[in-house]
């Protein structure tokens, strides 16, 4: 070999070893047949995101928990075991890539960057961005926030949107944002309206006057990249559940009471979509 050839070969080997190392760190997904054989479905859910999921008295409960149970029943039968894995927001994608869960049902909105990390099903909810503010600040419209500080979680749709339009933002975790808003370290907290609409329910000193910001966002189930057999099953299952009235029923039972009638089901539910594709 020439010196140049040896260098090229050496660099190629380094890249191959690096790729191998990355692959070893990532777990291969369990395809549909393997999940059926194991009789266990592993579902990643958020630890604290009521009314969608929360861990209380040793069990998970909420809309997305009932959603996962319905999927598990149709996939594995009455006696199937479902294993809920509690996640933080930052773990929703790594848990799939490392094969710690088979799917993640955790308030994940679809966007092109996230689609590079995981595969998404057809959406099951539609949302928009909104901003929670203190009533005492009298924030009535978007322009009232132009010179203010917006609290956002890193990498979220709110983070990208407000930075794109040139507003000042400050990063915080979901748990930190509420305390920072209350203590005056930010003038508003932005997330999708599933999350922000819960704040005035919990704390009556807060309100949502700035809502329906930007384009509609769609929440979907996420699976590991390339797990096509599971993805195809889930897309068919979503059509079935919609036809069976699952989403409307669980909305009325779980979501509507939590928000005390402040959010209309027609805004979130995608029944028209499923009527078309079903």
C-alpha cells in the first residue's frame, strides 16, 4: 500500500468501528411477531402529564394509559401483559432507540427533525401552541409578549417557534417552568395547549389568552425506526379504535372532566381524518 492508501484504509476502519459502536449502543426493535410471542407490550409514557398519564399510588392512569391498554388487548388478547415505563420528556426518543420500550405514547408532536429519530403513526390528536400567563400581568394578545420572556422547554415546538419569530426565550424543564412563571422569571410559559390549558385548572391565578399560535400540530405514537410490522399494525388499530368510538368515549370520561369543559372535543379529535382513511 502507498502511504495515502494506508491512511484512507485507516480512516475507513475508524469510521466502521465508530458505526459499529453506535449500533451496539442502540437496541434492535422487537418486531410484531416477537411482541406477540412474548405476550408483553412495553409502552413508554410520561410520569406526570395529567390527564393523559400520571403515576399515582403505584399505578399509571390517564387517557394515554387507557389508549395503550386498548392497543394491548387487540394485539395480545385479554391475558396479555402491558409494561408501562415511566419517562421524562427528554427520554421519549432514546427509550425507543435503546429498545427499552416497543412504543411511546407520550404527547409527542410530529415534526421533520423528530421523524429522523423515530417512525410515527397516523396522528390521534391535533393541538396548537398556547401561552400561560399570570392574570395580574393582563397579557391579552401575542403582541403583548413581544418584549417579554417566554419560558420554553428545549427542543420543543414552542422553543423553535418563538426563536424563529425573534422573541426572547428562557429554557426550563416542565417542572421548572411553572415555578419560574410564578416567581416572575418569565412572563409566559408556552407549550402545546394540552399542557398549557391544565395550568389555569390547577392554579386560578393563571390564564390562557394567547392561544392557537402557529400551525396545527399532530400527536402520534412513536416506534423505533424501521419497525414496520408494528407501525402497520398501529395504523390499522387507530382506524379501528376511531370507528369503535374509543377516542370520543375516553375524551368524555377522562379529558373533558379534567379541563372542566374549557376545551371542545372537536378541536382535538381527528374523527374526520379517520373517516377518510378508514
